C-alpha cells in the first residue's frame, strides 16, 4: 500500500516536471518569436546594407529547435534510454570491480 502511494507520488512528480519543461519551451519559443521581428526591424532601419538579423534568426533558431527536441523526447542524443544504458553500464563495472576486490 505504501509503495503504491510512493509510486503514485513519483509519477505525479515526474508529470509535474514534464509540464514545467514544456511550459519553459513554449516561453522560450514565444520570446524568440517576439524578439526576432524587433531585431529584423532595427536591422533594416539602421543598416539595411548589412543584414545581420540572420545571425539571430539562425543561431537562436537552432537553440529553440534543440530545446524542443529535448523537451518532446525527440533528441537523438542523450535520451532517457541512453542515460539508462549508461547507468546500467557504470553499475555493472562497479559490481565487477567489487567482485575482484
């Protein structure tokens, strides 16, 4: 019974963390979408001969995409499965090391 309550609380905590990550991603995306038009307008008004707004659009855009991939578990590197495999591998090494001592 106690384990069931603990498991339920753990699931709720994990869901709460996931919702927070999703909200933070949407906040990041919103800031990106609101700031870059300002950067574009300032660039075009002050130095239309040199279009530097592309640096902001592309650089920040890549970061936003990577953030979204991570939040929505589409990131091909360092996924939860990768973490689990790495933890299992480290624990296995530790267990083997203790056997020889």
